[in-house]
């Protein structure tokens, strides 16, 4: 009898979950702007942080719902493209060891000058305030680098930076995926590793 009651309760809860999911609606697009490679991060505080590049700047938004960025709870421009730089795209926000970082691609001129950059929130409690100046993520080879991300593999405490790039000047060369260990201050250091 207890097993039948538990199965019935589970079935009822599953049915209610399906009803609530199927009745939820939203309208695409969920934000009224265009952006190259936006990124959303669900933080341990239960809020979503949406970072995007738009009109030569990086904007961070905070919301408690994933499907409506037209009216976020908070919105803050945290970075402005420096004069003379171009092609700001692919920002990613990460909370690492109690600090907020935004990694992004930016060029110092026309393509293929794109490299990876990082800024750090000055207030470790909030990604919606002021940030440090941009720092270029220097790797030994000074070639085209775009769309970087930071990952932590499994239960390891090691962090890795991965990106798309070329192994020689220009973008007419085949692009590859690269990986590098992340050093203190969350910037790559050492020799690139080609990832198959």
C-alpha cells in the first residue's frame, strides 16, 4: 500500500510539473538587441547574469528569470571599447574563487587583430559595478585568438582557458582549439596546447 501511495504521489507531482512547464510561455527573442555570442551564467545566489557586447560596450544584466531580458532586475554597462579598438564580442562572465571576471574578444584594428582580454570586478560581491582596466591575455604566440572560455574539469581545482585561433599570422590558416593552464590572476601562462 505504501509503495502504491508513493507511486501515485510521484505520478501526480510529475503531471503537475508537466502542466506548469507546458503552460509557461515566452516570446523570442528574449532580449531586444543584437550581440555576438552572448553568455548567461546562473550564480549560486539563484540569479542569472547575462553578459553581452552591444554598441561597442559590454553590458551585464541580472534577472531571476531566464526568458525575459527586456526588463531585467538590473542592467549595467561595465566596459567601453577603447578608442582605436574594434570588434568586441563573445564576453563570458565567470565567478572564480570569490571574484567576478569577464573574458572577451577584442581587436586593436581590423580582423585578424583579435585577441582575448579579461576585466575583473572591483567589488567581489557584485558583477554590476566598476571593473579593472582590460588586460590582454598574452600567450607565447601572438596570433588570432577568439571566443575564449574558462573551464574547470571534473573535481579538479585546475582551471583551463580554451579558445579558437590560428597557429600562424592571419586568418587564412586553419583554426584550431587551444588549451592553456590558467595561472594566478586567471590569465593563461605557458605554452599553448593544441586540443584534438
